């Protein structure tokens, strides 16, 4: 940090002070305000802080916070790793993360999809991990084909960056195709409603799925799934050298997290961390910013699941306790959530039939209308406490979108 210009050192110091005051006031962890103050004083602070570090950018619609945590854990044998562990995934959060670990040689930064070009340009990241693209907060985020196009242009202009890309997602494949160096990872794609058309020519994509593999190709042009270097088949990972490893010790539940773990293994392999060394470190991650955490309250075991868009709800349904286990759903529509709740109609809620379901949150009536159309029985309550206390002592799964999740997490105990 001492080799920074005096102006940059002052920006870092005042940013830390602002972050500390934010924490003391109970306004969050201070990552955003700290970075905002630092960048206001030195607009080139991110570039200066990234200099001489080996950086990874992690971007996707879903799973980037979890994958960032998994990569960071697997990279610990290399030394200290700077990271924005709690999801502050814009340049302000990146500045705070790098400033808080001035001696860390390595950095793993979760990056909002639309900020990838800017952050890549300013940091010159060594590795960029691209996992999935699907509809998310359409009232404030770009259309996903536009995002993929921006990735293409940014990666074409960054020949120094190696890309780790999920080749099972056609939009990610198209977005990564201009990179000079790519490792293709068959991480799966459960939600496909946003990728039935070829991003290259607009023609239909034909898909073939078997127990062993998946494939896709455009019916009208050359665009097709690349041959993967890494692959996930059930609970088995196949590495580029043909060796296989069981992915049975992962603490985080569900197929989405198996995919996240595969991406993490491919990333850390670029830095010389072998799968047999990384896998035990991945299993140490049990909760990510409260996601998948189980908290105890009045004899109830409440498991917190975050879902922000249709693809995320599909993955949350995948890890629910077996029916007829109870579930509470909470939906808000504040700025961080997106104001538009029309995406609820893209989610197939019929899987909840036969379960006791409670509905709450600021937009509970919107969700209730959707559940009624899906012929799911439910009870609307004004507050999450009413849902919790209506459940007999035992397990309750709670699925909530961003601000609803944070509110519930704070109420029942923040767990990292």
C-alpha cells in the first residue's frame, strides 16, 4: 500500500473510515460506501489497487457469490486472497476488497454482469469465470443478449485474460468465444428458457441430452457447443487430463452448487492448485452470506434460501426438504430486487403442491396470485414470524428474494 501515490493512500484511509462508521451505525459492512469514497477521491484507485496482483473475476446471473467463496477457499494454499465475500460486486466493492487486503498477491472478485467490461479494462484480470446468463431484474439490467455481446467485445480487447466458461450455456459460450484463451467447462444448464435461439444467427438451437452428456448446436449456422475440458456427470468430475474425482464431500446442497464447485476447480487449476488439493477446501464452505444457513428459533429449524429470478427459484426448489415439508416464500420489489415482479409468472410453482405454503413480503399479493393460478394452496401472512410460528416445531425452508432475504437473515441472526 505504501507504493501508492499519496492521493490514493488518502483515498484508501478515508474509505476505511467511512466503512467503519457505516458498520458502527448498523448500515451494513461498509463495502459500498468505503469504495465510493475512495473512488470519489481517486477515480483510478481500482486500477492502482489491482496492479501486480493475480486477479479472478467471477460473473453470472446466479451463483457468483457462492462460486467466489468456493474459489477463495480453494486458493488459500497460495497465500492471502483479497475478495468481496459478501456480494458487493460493483467497482466500489472491488475497491474495498482490494484495499482491505493490501498485501494479498491474489484476488477473487465477484463482478456484476454488466460491469465485467469496465472492471476487466481497469484491472486486467488474469482469469475471468463466466457461468450462466438468464433474465434478471429487467427493469434495471440489460437484456441478456446485450450483456453477452458486451462480454464478447471486452474479452476480444483483453488477450491477457484467460476465460473459464460454461459451455452448456449457449449465451455464455457466445459471450466467451472471442477470448484468446478459453477453458470450456460442462457445468450444466437446468434453466433453458432464455436460450432456445442461436445468439449468432437467431436460428433454433437443437439439444440432445443423455445420461452421460449434453449437446447443443444451431440448426442454421456453425454455432455449436465446444468440447469441454472439464465435465460434471452426476457426482463425478472429469479433469482435462482424463482423471475423475468424486464430488461427494461438498457441504453446499443441490446440483447448482456442484456446478459452482466445478467452475471453482477449473479456476484454481489455472493457478496450480490440483483438484485433490482443492476438493477438501471446497467442502469447508458451509454457508455463503447466509445462503443455505439453518437457524434455530423457538424449536424451529429455519433454512434460508435466496432466489432472485426464475432460474434461481428452480435451483431453490431442487434443495427443498422432501414433500410434504413446509415452505415460506417472501417477495419484495425494492431497488436491489427489481421493481417488476412479472417474472414470477415464469416460475413453475406446481412443485409446491401438497406442501403447507406461507406467503409474505411486500409483494405477497403478487405472489399469491401466481400461486393461485398454479393451483398451489397457500396462506398469506403479514410477517415472516407468523409463518414461522404457524409451523409445528421442526424444519422450515424459507425462500426469499434479495431484500426480503436480508431482512429475514437479520431478524434470525446474521451468519456468514
